[in-house]
């Protein structure tokens, strides 16, 4: 059975305007290497398709075993402008937990 990121990490997310920021935090230090292999801009873009119109950045944070994902132009213009249902950073961020966990 394929593991997903939800099996190895927690998520914290938020939004400001049309930018979604999500922090994926490994559950254990041993899961951090898997997290790093599992998240990159191409995988994030593939997951969201046309929903993310701007650049995707992934920033490893080795000191806390986390990866911060920043998605620009990802909220349909922002919470007060979009016609999307449930478009906030929390909803978008939690979808990252569906990415496959890539083991060594």
C-alpha cells in the first residue's frame, strides 16, 4: 500500500491575498528525508493543476524537519475575490497531504 504525506507529517497553512503558504512538518526526524523526497515544485503543480497559476517554492527547514511550500496566485484572486468554494489556504494546504510519500 502506498503511503501518503498524511502518514508521515502534519500541516499548518495560511493565506494572504492570492498566496497560499503551507508548512509540512515531519512526525519524526526519521520521516524528514522521505518528506524532502516527496515534495518539490513540480509535484505540487501536478497536484493542483490550473489552480496554482503562479510560481511554487519549496523551502526545506532542516532545523525543524519541515518543508514550507509557497504557492503564488493560488487562491483564485484571494478569499474575497474568488468564485471558488472553500478556497482558503487551509483547504488548499491540506490537499498536500494526498501526495505520495517517496521512500528511499
